[in-house]
């Protein structure tokens, strides 16, 4: 009994340390005063200020476009890559997976600078260079979400469809894709959050004039901390949180399915 | 006899550096229940996959009704497969599973509905249209897999160890079901299994395979009673396989003692394998036997006892009998001449194949 209480207290404390700073940030975004120590009343004016700022709305648009576009393109490429890796022999499979994991574990700053050097040589930095950078680091997440689904899939279902008269394209879209959809969606949303989250790589590859929410916040904060930034950060946090919940629901329902089986 | 429906000519297939099939020739007649029988890795599933179109042979051709279909993809072949682990489409209902092939062929919805009902009746699962495969037992899933295949009215049904995942009781039930289906549908069944009992129960013709070579082709009776070599004898039921010397026609020497048999044409003093089925060894009083022995072990198997007898001629016999002989019991052993199966010793692998080919050429289905 005491152990249970101690355990719960411990988890509570961990949660507090993890989330208290974010909670403070969110609380401050509703504070009427500019002060960081004084609560003078509840307000939504910082949020309205967000929507009246051209720079912020533009950055928001860029962030969204970048996130969904890069996630969509990475999902297609990642799906094809996962299929190719899946059909490889054991040894090639392991080697490919190793190379896939490198960008995942590599320090963002290294990836960022490397991509910048590459882009500077071949095209002007701007939206398209950031997009390509985001696609690049998103692909491994998509692959890692789809491969396990492929592993557990019964390839005989594909053969059975072929046997029953389906050509390979029809068998693929009608039989394999429905089985892979949860993996593809999880990969897609994972990529969306990764793209929205990213600061370092975006910072190095964006060039002048393009801003995402995170690079905008960074730029503004250097000039001095304004409460609008608290509001903006809270919005960003909330967006990522919502997508994370969606991903969890997707993979969670899948888990329940496999347990029932 | 009905015509040849499927012919495999000179088929070779390797996976990497492993030769799975080597210059294999085989034909299958219309309306036959043919079983490819052999231990795992003998190439039987590969043959099925080549017929189904899932593998292409490295060398050789596949003919269907006289037409070369070697390069035809699976969806254009007039045959359907029942897969080992059923491979039902897990995100579709039973009805959608069964309708899959018919929808591709753009059949009318009334025709499809009728066919689904007919197929479910045929496999004894009426009213299961809206169930999901997940909610069915192994045996039920197997029946749905069969229903899904037969609604397409294939000329040939390929079955890849379809009963392997079922328990014994269900397996025996499904064997009768399959025989009934085969008779009702009047189509050719090509069945792959490593279970000799399944093969003996259901088949019109059994093809025994080992290491990519056909060992023997024949009816269940002929394969059981007259195996061509020690492998077949050992694989089809249990056997005593004993070294012997063929002294002359109708006389074989085992362990220094001569026995009468019925085989001829082996030359003089030829070393041979002698096969005696355990149920063909008779145990009696020591005086009445052709030789004597001592019981070293006895196991109750339900229908019969399985007894090991150490004989005076230095050979260990396995015996199946309904009589009980306690351990240490001194017994007489005898075998009637008909029950000695004499076969050439394989000198080399090549020779083993030669003899199998001779046999299949002479006794082909």
C-alpha cells in the first residue's frame, strides 16, 4: 500500500518536472501583464496579436505547408523504400536499415550544415531547399513505421489475390495497402510532427526571407522575449500534441487488433 | 483413361546454389487426386508453386491442356490454390473473400451472391457471409479458403499442405470432406503433404519425392505394398529395412539364413535391400518360426502392440501385432514369401534416380 503511494508520488514528481515548464509557458501566454513573475489577469490578447501579425501568420502557413507536403512526399518515397528493403536478402536488408538509421541518429546540426553546403552549390536557398531537407530527414521515420507492418503481413495474401485473378497492381492496392494503411498513416503523422518540430536543419537550409514558426520564435526571442511568443509556442505545442494523440490512436487500435487475433 | 491435363517437362529449379528440382518430368491426368508426398525440402511445394505460376523454372516447360503456360502469370491460369495458412484477406468479410475472384471477372452481383451461397453450402458453413476471418477457427478458415478457390470453377485445385495447421481429429474430418468435394466438383486436385497417412487416404495417385527427384509414382496400394526403394519403403509407413543377398530367383539370404521370396530377375548373389512391413512379421512359438528371437521392448499403441525382437540371425525386427509378448519372451519369427519386398541397393544417387525414372516410365499413372 505504502509502496503504491510512493510509486504514484514518484511518477507525479517526474511528470511535474517534465511538464511544469511547459505549463508555466502556457499559463504565461494567458497573463495580461508582460511580467514573467506577476499574474495580473486572464487575457487572450497575445493570441489575437498572433493572428494580426503578418509575419507570424505567414510563418504558420509555411510551417503547415512544409509539414504536410514533406510528410506526404516522404510517405510515398518511404513506402517504396520500405517495400524494396523488405524484399532484400537478409544481409542487404540489415545494411540498408543501418544506412536508414544514420540520418535518424545523426546530430541535426551536422545534417543541417551538410545539406546547406549541398544546396548552396546547386540551387538558391528558399522554400524548396527547406522542403527537400525535410523530406530527407522524414523518409527514415516513414520507413521505420511501415517496415514492421510489412514484417507481420502475410505475403501469401498477395499471392492468393494473384491466384484469384488479380494483376499485381490490383493485388497491391486492394490487399497490401489496406494492411499497410495504419503504418503509412503513423509514418505520415510522425513525419508531420518531426517537420513541425525541426529548428536546426530548417535554420541552416532556409535562406533569407523564409520563416517557419520555430525559426521565427528563435529570431524574435533574440530581440527580446515578447508574450506573443508564449502564445505562439503554446499553439505549436498543442498542434504537436494533437498529432501525437492521433498517431497513438492509430497504432493503439492496431495493437488491440493484433492482440485479439 | 482420361487425358493428360498438366505436363511438366524437364523442369529444373535452383534457389541460390541449392538445386531444388533436377530435370523433373511429371504429368497429371484430368479428374485425378494427385498427392506430392515427401519430407520437407524435397521440392514438392516448389512444383506446386511452379504449376500455380508463383515460381518460374530455370529450365523446362509447363503445359496446361497442351498449351505452354511456363511464362503465364498466376492471374491468367485456370487453376486456383488453397494456401498452407489459408491466406484469407483479413480486412474483408467471408463473403468478400469468396467474391474476390468473381468481382475481378466482372460477374453480375446476382451471380456472385448465388455462388457465395453455393460455396458456403458446399463447405458446410452456410450463413457465415458476414463473419470476419479472424473470428473463425482454423478448420473454418480452411473451408473458406477452399470455397474462395472453387467459386472460380478452376479446372485444377492446388492444395499446399492445407491441413497442416489443424489438430488430428479435424484433419481426419477434413480428409473426408476433401474426398467428397473432389467427387462433387469433378476437378483435378493436386495436393502437397508430408503426411503419408493423408496421402494414402485421399489420393488416386501418389508421387513420392526426395531431394528434388521423383522416387515413385503409383496408386496408394502399389506404393505401400511395392515400394521401389528403401527411401519409399521407409517414408510410407514403418519398415524393417535389412541388408540381404539375392542368392538366386525366389531365394534371399538374410544374416546367413536363406528365405523363400517371390521376386525374380535379380541375378546371382546380388546385394539387395529387403523390406518387411512390421505388420507382416508373425510371432509364434519358438519351434514354429523360420528363426527365433527375444522380445526386447513392447509398447502399447492402441490398435496394436509395437514389439522389438532381437533375432538369432543378428537382426532387430520391429513387429506390429495385436498379441501381447512380454519382454524377455522367447519367440519364433516368420514371414510369408509374399511379404519380402526385395529392392536393388542404390549404388549412387544417379542410379537411384535411374531406377525411379524407369519405374515411373513403366508404371506411369
